[in-house]
C-alpha cells in the first residue's frame, strides 16, 4: 500500500505547486464570477478572459487570434445603427476600446481580470502578454469582414483527381457569385478545403449545410456520374460556427 500512497502524495503536491494550478494561481472562472457578482465586470475583462481561454487551447499566438476573435464576437454586438454610424461610431468600436483598456491594464496596472498579473506565473504571464499584443496588432476590422468559401472534396478518388474536382467546384461557385455584391471580391476571399471520406460523407455535408441555411453548389463529375465536391457561397468569418469542426484536406490520409 505504501508504494501507492507516496506517489499519490507527490502528485498532489505537484498539482498544488505554483508551477501548475495551485491556490496562488489565477482561477479564471472563479475570478470571472467574482467580478460579475460584485458588479465590477468591465468590457476589458471580456478581452482578458478571451486571451486566457485561447491560451488553454493553443501555444501558437497566430492561431489564438481566431479563437479570441470568435469569443469576442459573441460578447460584443457590432454597431449597425445608421445614426450611430453617421456620428462616427465604428461597428467594432466597443472591441477597440475594450482592447485599449486591456492593454493599459496589463501594462501600467499590471492586472488581468482585476488581480495582479503575477498570479498567472512567469511562463503564463509571458504567454498572455504575447497573445494580447499579437491580437492588438491585428487589423480587427479587416478580420471581422473576412469571407470564407468552404470546399469539400471526396477522398475516395486519386489525390490528383481531388485537386481537379476542387478546381471544378471553385470555378462553378465563382461563376455564380461573379456579379453579386456579397463582400466576395475574389482577391479578398479566403478558402478552406476539407476532405471527406466518400459520397455518403459528401451528402452528409450537404444536409449539414442545408440545416445551417448555408447556400452551396456541388460539382457532378460526368466520368463517374456522381457528385465529387461541394463549395459554399462566401460565409462571413463570424458565421462559420461548427464548420470549424471539419478536418482540412490531407493527401495520402484516410479520413475518419
């Protein structure tokens, strides 16, 4: 029994040390609830929490931008009121101001979520500041207005053929949107190419897109008399939602 108890004690000490999530470390959810309950929650705290949540999901500052932005769009409603816009208020002005305040907090006041930034620990403090500054340097308005075309290609055909089918369906969607005012300037569109297992998987994608009310087209390959690829009409970045769950196209890989 003693051989089991000692490792458990050592593990307990490790989990409670300052290098992990001990009592002296910042508990995001606990501090967030405290700010909410004491009615001291401010917009800058939304920015700070978004950065902290991104830190839990990735070590890449550039990938964190997407995570942070998606989190913020849920909290900050863009201004669409014409009077406000006519008076000089930008659609994302609330985010810009909150970000400015969050940077001041981390710089002059050395705080995050209302407590000392030191509570993150040295490693996490450096990571937090890196992510926050990377996000602040990004062109938020441009990011907000991005549009994505999602292309889904069957992977039960040769890789070279997959490329051809993606090109076919991209040309088809381009033909349909060429004269439409959808914020879809071809040079400003972003493309995400997804690999799906087979025809049944492609049909499942079509059903999913229909449920999401996302418009799409597919390419029907005459050589095999079957649909081989789907392309969506341009989707605003803030509306991608669960499309992010799909796996990117990888050649020489079996799709689950």
